C-alpha cells in the first residue's frame, strides 16, 4: 500500500509542477517595441529594447534561464531562404558540431566549445508585415540541449 501512495504523491507533484510552469507563462505582445509578434514569457519578464538604425533588438529575460533575443529588420527574402542562409552561416563556424533539431522556420544547433563543453543555440525566423523577425537564445550564457529546445519551443509557439 505504501508504494502506491508514494507513487500517487510523485505523480501528483509532477502534475502540479508541470501545470504551474505553464501558468507562469503568458503571451507578451512586442508590438509596442516595434516587433509584430507575441511570444510566451514569464509574468515577471524584463524587456529591454534598442534601435540600431535599420534593426530593432529586443531582449527578454526572466526566471529559470528564460533569455530570448529578438531582432527585427526589413525583409528582403522569404523565410526558407533566410533559414538556409542562417544554417550555412552557423555551419561555417569552426565550433559547429551538429543540427539537433530542424523545423521549416528554424533549427537548434550545437557548438563543441572544448572536449567536454557543448553549447546549444537556436534560430527561428518569421517574415511578417514586411519585417524579418529572428528569435534566438540570449547572447550571454551556456545553454544545454534541453534549455535551447525549451526556448526554441516558445519561439515556435509565437503568434
């Protein structure tokens, strides 16, 4: 009887933990920052924005390693060719190891920094309202495969 109660408690804890993580995320509208997109982010996310002439740069930072950077500029190509261009650029990096996940609008990749350290990153590209929007991991920090994949999923779910 004890193992059943313990199992029930573990399952209950897991369900509560998973559901509370989802409840802490809401869609943040970034149109006020000049980017026509909504992305899932923690309620307490810090947003900084800068205008670099022809490009907008918005950084979102929150709890539990939530760090996303979004660039927006005028679009000159379609999504498929832009994704291919980013893949080619990443693949040419001497630290490039592999693409770990590939989707039509983006990908997750791995860089082998040294014999024991692998850093993961991602790019997600959308063309909306004449703007090319590139979502990627925050510039600072090392990302595990799971962290990069989680952040990439937020980008995939953007609307």
